[in-house]
């Protein structure tokens, strides 16, 4: 049997949210935001969950989230790093598994179908990245805001998480990228591309699988949370 571990990231500052409480701990329908992602993995086929929290917030997460809501699969709560990719690397170092799912704690509405699709692709192709087709046309611009390139819209996909990988592959890609001090890494797929020059496999995510980033996203999240089916 293959062992699957989910790394749930909650070590960010949430600066774009402009809130007093960090966004991952903001209340959504009576629960802290990160509760929803943990709940989805708790009820999934993954064997264990590693929660990556801020340096000073591991105790809070243990008491107020993991113990309070009795998440059985959370086996470690570890401090993250300065940037997202450094937090992921801490999670990878704490993991020991065949398949690893990397998920933003600020994405509350991941479903079992999405989780399973990313795992199936990772088993078959080495990676499975949840994503949705772009709805708007994307245009690349230079520093003067002059548009320089317009990719064909039906080829543009918006990356989400989970981003799921064969563990040994993503771990060595991370080590390469850290060694070479590559900058501006915004997702894990990039690490595979830049670290070991391997293309990732995209799988269907969902337009509801939003990352809560700015205050408007919290409005959408409230609307979606009201319609969530409970797990039995
Ligand atoms: N994250 C993390 N460690 C970091 C930065 C981000 O674990 N050093 C996590 C966040 O907690 C979030 C996810 O990675 O769940 C996606 O990052 P993002 O949406 O950018 O969150 P923040 O970095 O917290 O927000 P911002 O960029 O607006 O400051
Ligand atoms: Mg960020």
C-alpha cells in the first residue's frame, strides 16, 4: 500500500487580507478558516496530515484547532518558514511517505473528488495539480504596463492546490531549487519544472476551490460555506 501524507500550509502572514486576525484563523461560519481544509483531509484517503503553522502559533493550532476538533490524522504541527516554499520544505522534511499532497490552508473548499484526482495522477504520472480553465483573457505586461503577450485563453489554466507528487521526486526537486537559490517560487509545480525540468500533470479542480486571499474572497467563502454538505 502507498502511504499518502497531506501537508497543510498555514504559516503565512495574510498581508493581502488586511485583517487583525491572520486569514487562516479568521472565523468562517463558526470555525477557523484552516479547519475546513483539515476536515477535508481528515475525511479523505490520506494517512496523515502535517500542519505547518507560524513560528509562534503551533501551540495555538494544537489546542484551539487540532485538539478542539479532534483531528485524528494530524500527526505533526511544525513551524514554517519566511516564504511559502520554505514552509513546504519544512513540511517535506517532516514527512515520510510515497505520495505527498501540498495544500494551502487558506483553501477551505477542496473536495474528496479533487483530492482523489490529484493522487491518481501522481501515482500514474508523478504529479497531479488541481487547476481550472481561465475565465478571463490573460495578458502578460512589462513594467510600463504595456501588454507584451497574450496566451490563447483555452490553453490558460489557473493553478490551485492540492499539488500532489511522488514524494522522492518533489523532495529532490526542492533540494535542487534551494541549492540553486532560485527566487520567486509561487507554487510547487514550479519547483518540479525548475528543479528537475519535469512537466506537471494538470487535473480538474473547481471554481469553488478558491484561495482566500483578499477581503472579497471572504464574501465568496461565506456564501460557499453556507452550502457545505456535512461529512457523515
Ligand atoms: N504560507 C505558508 N508559509 C509562508 C507563506 C504562506 O505556510 N511563509 C501559506 C499560507 O498560510 C496560505 C498558503 O501558503 O495558506 C498560500 O499563501 P498565500 O495565499 O500567499 O498566503 P499568505 O502568504 O499568508 O498571504 P499574503 O501573500 O497576502 O501575505
Ligand atoms: Mg503569500
